[in-house]
C-alpha cells in the first residue's frame, strides 16, 4: 500500500469516526422510537411478506402498519390505559382509613394485635409521593406533546421503510460487514433466533400465564383484573420469579380475609395450570439458538426498563443477548489459544 493510500485510509477512518459520532448524537434522542420500530417491523414482517406477493412494497408496508396499529398498538394502549386507571383505584383503596380497616381484619384473622400507626403514616406518605409522581409524569407527557409527535413521526417512517426496503437494508449490511462469510451467516441466523425467542417465545408464554391468571381473578371476584394481568405479564417474563409472585400473595390474601375455598382454588390453579404453561408452551414457541441465562435476562429486563421504559422489557435482554453472541463468536473464531507452559 502506497503512502498516499495509507494517508487516504487514515483520513477516511478519522472522518468516518467523526461522522459516526455525530450520527449517533443525532439518533440518540429518538433511539427508543427507532428500537420500537425495529421490534414492530420484526413482528409485522410475516404479514408484510404475505401482502408483498399481491401488492407492491409500498402498499403492503402501509397496509401492514395499519393492521399492526389495530391488532397490536391500539389494544396495548387501551390495556395499559385501563391498567393505569385501575392502579390509581388500587392506590385509592390504600388510603389510611381503608388500610386501618384491612389491618383490623388481618389482626382478627391471625389473632394478633399490634400498633402499626407508624406503618400507616409511612405507607400513606409513600402512596402520596407515588401519586404526586404520577401527576408529575402526566404533566410532563402533556408538556412534551410536540416531542411525542416527533417521536411517533420517526417511528412511523422508520417502520415504513424497514417493511418496504428491509431486505435491501439487510443485503447492504451483509456486503459491508467485514467478517468471514461463515461467521456473517451465523451472526445473522443466531440474531434472528434471539429476536424470535425474546419477542415471540418469552412474550407468548408470559401473555398466556397473565391471561389465565386474569380469568382466575375474574371468576373468583377479585378486582382490578386488567392491572393484575399487566403486572403478571411483566412478572412472568422474569426468570425464577414468574407469575407465582402474583398468585401466591393473592391466595394468601383470600385466606386472610376469610375466603379459604377461593384461596385454595387459586393456589391449586396457579401451581398446576399456570406453572405448567411455562413447561408446555415454551418448548413449542422457542427455537434452538442463543439461550440467555436468567442473570442476563434479569439484568437486561431491569436495565432496559430503566433506559427505554416499558419497551425496554424486550429490548434489554436482546441487547445483552447480542453482546453475548458476539463475544462467543469472537472467542471461538479469532481468540488465540494461550500458550502451554513449559515444564
């Protein structure tokens, strides 16, 4: 390589790093919206591929977005709205007077008497702080409507062009990815399996457990069913915790308030039916590929929620899963073995 070529290469590397940094700063404010668009594009890809055979790429992408809007986005927004309203009602039920009545019932059932006025004050303060936080978030959302509009605009355009030109983008990425062909194909294949297992497999199992528990709550006459369905869905995605963190305390609550039969029914239903769903449904929807350990999944879930909000529930484990995949491939393909020690 000539001196002029080396100088040109160094210039392109420096210029590329600079433009890359500026590009990252430009995308960073809308990174969550872009990641949501990627997830929705992956979820809508089967529908778009079916429509693509009969319609043009642009029309099929637009129609797929409309279908996704009514089948995925709108139901999720409605469910989360109802869950938020029921959460506020649940907080209202824990006003100091209501908590005191509940404590009297518990003390009577358990045969104990204790002075818990300080606990009441602490709990009441926590509830009020939470209510103020919710109100503050509401005002923040209202004040940030222009930003919300821009975010949805970014989401729509990224989703549209991912569905319309996604194959071309993947093809271009294959040509510029500077790795060996075998490694490149493995990277793409394992990434696809990771996306499927995280978005389809885990979410499907959690949704099934949440819906089953919601039906049980409805039959047993427990209130705020939609809120508990959403809560169970989130809990069911956490390894080693699962939906049991919801139905076990609910069974104890029913027992404490003097409803032993519903308590036993809910406990048996949770232990036999809900817990079995994970063992039966997961092998049916999960594909073989990169499997995440519970530690990576838990860190990914909570870290993702911290960075990206609710959608981080899915994004976090995927990001850490991709990191693990890249490390595994690099160590296997390119890391030099340590030299043997001389005796």
